[in-house]
């Protein structure tokens, strides 16, 4: 077992303070994910958007007593009873600790890299090898400079095989990961365009990825990838290849789709064989062939290989958070039930604020390789450390270890038994994590919890939202604060869920349009400062009650607010200054009266002064924008001079952050950019689409040339056609202007135009020539059919399309 004293030679650090030599059992790099303070070593890493040193005191209060830091000045007094080690780089220290840990184990470790498919191949190989091996694998997509060390740290004495993935985005990274993973076997999936921008050429990227395999005994890859094949041939690496085009260890001679399978014929060791892969899409077939190569190398019988492939399941690589019955939210993680995956899912559960309790519904953990007593003691410890208040265990093994768990618990031998006793009224206003092995069929539990609402859904990609948040953060000068707009139901995405994520990622301020929006966030656990942009006088009492901060834009409004302000209480307000948009705000003529009122009421403190740019998204208005900025700087300076104290100054919106970086001042306001639309259009490629609106086909029918479709007979068939009725209409927010071919949707990867008028609850699309059936998924907008394109078709802006998505459309939030 590693102890704190051993860290000195491993990391090359210097001892600042040691209270006592303690065991190191948990590595922590994110202060929000603390679950078990005893034995935790926190490494304070400085990142692009955060600095772990800011959270030392908080973690110390929470019981952590072991720290690795880069800056140690004054910590002896701040963390008096802690062990403190100072290093040049906490990230490098983390990697050194993981590399040392890896060196303690002498088991086969397969290192996987590539542009696409590496996570799926890792998960499938773990399934395929589990009958023979106790496999440790990277949790989800833990393949970064931080993720790889945390993955390697999971290696334990009971493991007999490791499968670890490595991802890179620039040169110099893979060599570091190779030293940590130290793979004995290697697999490269494929080479695509991901992260091309970090390399001078695709060839340079290939050579960098191959650094992972410089000491492997064998490398698996598809030799049809010319760049990869050419690069491997220049290395002294023993290989095991498969190919459709050239001689290889496994030569694929044919493949054809038969029902829900792809029948692959191949030659191996001069013998012909065939195999049924339980998928038909090309990406899954390719991933399965990578797995086949590994299974053949391990000399499994063809019967055994086919049997294991038959049991392969699609891998849901995302955690979904869904609205559920009685005000509950459901975290759906029903594909994975190992300890590492449980810990990640519990991190998400614990990160959600709110007054409701946290419930975990968990199946038996299968094939962990750990002794059952130790395994369920660890599960119980994880649950307690993540503040789980109710546990429902399903399966004979977890039921047999019920004594390991404390608090409110219930156990059932099977999923069916749980569902027989399921009563919806027993779950109300709580967060429920559903996590279980596939054999337990927990999708039935998810169905029982799901609200019975309209089948059309808006999927919100929380990872994309975080990517966009960090993109804009990367443009900010040090110390510039970030206010994020969550008004209008977070631009249609879901106010609480987005606000919750922003709180987790430490935004500085939130902004809503109306008091009721702010009240709702407060009642659900959001504690960030919230500015209300359009408070009405009859809501001022609630402002005070819920610690909300109003935008004040006129003398009349200020007087109304002052009439409700308690003399003995402190009140925080934000002053809106009109610099030329002429919508709301104080003008020069108002300032004398404004300052007099504020001086007469010292209990009211101005937190910020701000204004709004009228044309920041267009270069045409540059001169006017610069004029607005100059006016605002002058007015804000006068506000500070008259008040006698500094205030936060902000004028830049999403477009302004991109186009006027010299005027960030104290804070900027991020709106539509967070949701994946770059308002200036110049840097759209840097953002990721956040929302995908989906529906389904209700019915398909054939019509003859000359027949009409829909109200007012506007859709006229110019030829015989196949049409599909889809379950979305203008009551869901799908604009009527998309009628009669103006709009398109995606059906099975192909575009299909709207035919006829959009109806209230449905519309019809022309799917002539597209293979489809009732129940198939339809994408209304998303990465393949963007909001920007659709908005341009009907002469509006993406904001309108997003905010128009009806609240009756269910929101599903997911993270990879």
C-alpha cells in the first residue's frame, strides 16, 4: 500500500509538512467529487479554467489531510494537521504516482488508441473477456492526461487483465501516457479527423499515437488504413492484422447483412470461417472485427467466439438525466455496473443540488473479481460517501449482503419482484440513480419512472454545453467574471438542469428574465448569485425573500423597489445604463436623481453597472458598438465616483466576447453562445451543438400523383409518393413557416422535406425512396440539420427556434 512518505521519491517533490504518515487509497483531482476523505490524496492541479489550490481549505474542512500542491506559501497555518507535498507540477506528480502503481502489477494490459471507436472496443472487449479474466478498464472515456492516471489507479491484485484507452490532442502527450499505461499489448482502432488541428499533418498524428505501442509484445490493427499501415511498417512492432483489401492474419473475404446481423466470411490460418456479428452498421462491424482479432489471438474456439458475440450489447456511452414521476429526476445508467462506473454515476448524483433525497437503485455487481464481503462493503462506503439516503438493492447477492448497508434500504431478489411492489407515490421530488447489469433488465424500471408525456424529446448534451462554456472562458482575461443567461427556460434547454451544471462548473452569476424563474431555481437548490432582468413591482417581496438581485433600469422602478426595501437589511441591485439600444436603462439625464436616491438609501448596494450592445454580432455596426462601449465606460466611471465604491462593469454579450476582447471589463454575459450558436458566425466551428430535437414516425402511407396532403390541401403530390406522419407540430414549437417544403427533417440519415401544412400536433414529410417504418426516429434539428440553417430558411434567428420548443416536449439531459 502506498503511503504519503513514499510520495517524495516517486514525485521528486519536497516535504512542506507531515503530521503523520498515512496510507494513500484514493486520488482526487476534482474537489466536487470527494466521497471518502480518509485516505484521499488531493492533487491541486492548475488547469485552463480552474485552479485546484482554490479548494484546499474547503477540502481540509471536509476531512482531507493529504495534499500535493505547486504553491505552498502559508499552507502550514491554513492546513495545520495535514500532510503537504510541494511539486513543480501536480499533474506530473499524479502521472508519476499512477506510473509507480502500474509498475506494481505484472498482468497483460491492452492499450487502445485511435480517433473513433476506442471506448466501444474497450467496453466490448471487457464483455468478451469477462468469462476468462478479471478485467480492469478505463471508466467511460477516461483517456486524457488526467483520466489515464485515474484509470490506472484502479488496478488491484485481483485483476488479471487490463484494458486502458489513451486519447491525445497534440504532440508530446502520448509519450506521457505510455509511461503510465505501459501496455503489453496494443490496439489502434482507426484514424479520423478528430484533433487534426493539434498536429502538423495526419502522418504526425499517426506517429504520435504509435508512441503508445513502442514496448508492446503485439499490436492489433486494420491494415486497410494506409497511413497507419505504412507507419507501423517502419517500426519494430510485432503485429496481428485484419484486412478487407490485402493479405493479413485475418482476411475478410465478404460481408453481407442478414436481418439484424452482418455475416462476415474470413480466412484465418489458411482456413475459411464465417461469423454472425449482431450489428448492421459499419462502425459496429469494424469495432467487432477489432475484437475478433483479439479473441483469435487468445485462441478461443470459433463456437465460443460466436456465442460471446451473440451476447454483445450496444454500449450506451452516456449518463442520461430524465424528468420522472412526481417531480423526480432519474439518472439512467443501466448499461454498466462495475465499481468505477458506479463511482462516476454517484459523482453525478451527488453533484445535483435540490431538497429531495438521493436514491440509488442498484443490481448485483457481476464479475468484479472481489470477495463479496469486501465488494459490498466498498459499495456501501461509496453510497454513504456520496450522500445516498435510500438504497434499493436488486439481486440475490446484494440482498445477501444487506447487513453491509446502513440507513433506509430495501432489497428484492429480482427486477420483477421490485416492480410488483413499485408504488409511484413512494417516490417524490427526489434524485434517483438507476444502475444495473443488463441481465437485470433495469430498462423496465426506467420505464416505470418516466413521465407519461409527449413522445417528442429535446436531447440536451451537457458535455457540449461544458465545451462551449470552456470555449468562451478560454477567451477571457484572468479575473474576468462570467454571468450566464438561463432566462427563457435556458433558451429552451431547461433552466434548472443548465443552472445546476453551471453551478457545478463554477460560473460566477446567473441571469433570468423574471422573478418566478429565479424563485424556481432557488427552491431547487441553486445558490449562485442570480440577477433578475425584468422584475415587476409586485414581485419585489419575493426578490428579498429568495435573495435575488434585480436589474434596475428607471427612476420609477427604483422608487418602487426602495419602498419595499427593509432599512436594516442589505439589498443588492444591478444598474442598467442605456448607451444607445434605447430599450431599457438610465440615461445621462437620470443620473443626478439616481445618485440622490441611492445615497439616501445606503442599505441598497449597487453590485454592477451594465449595458447592452445593439449590434455586436455584425461588423457593419462596429463604429456604433465602439461608441456604446465608450459611453458605457464614461457612465460607469461616474457611477463609481458618485457611489464611492467599485462595481462590476459588463457590456459584452456572446458576440461581444468574440469581437471586442479588449472590453471585457469586470464581467461578461454569455447567452446563446453557451447553447451552441456563435452569434457572429465567424467561429461557429469552435462550438458544439447542445440540443437535438427528436420525434418519431406515427404512420407511413402511399399516395398517388395529384393527391393532396394536409389542411387546405396545400401539399400536392407531383408524383406517386411515400409520406410519413411525424409526431410534432406547431404546439410543440415547430413553426408553421416550415410548411410545404420549406422545412426538412432527418429520417434514417436522409433529409425529408415537409409536405403540406404543419398541423398543431403533427406534420407530414415526403420519405419517397427512404427506407423507414412506423416508430423510427426523426431528427428535427441537431448536428446534421442545424438551428442556424433552419432559422435562415424562415427568416428568423436560432434564438427563436430554441425558445419556441414547447414545455410539453420532454427534455432528456445526457453526459458521456
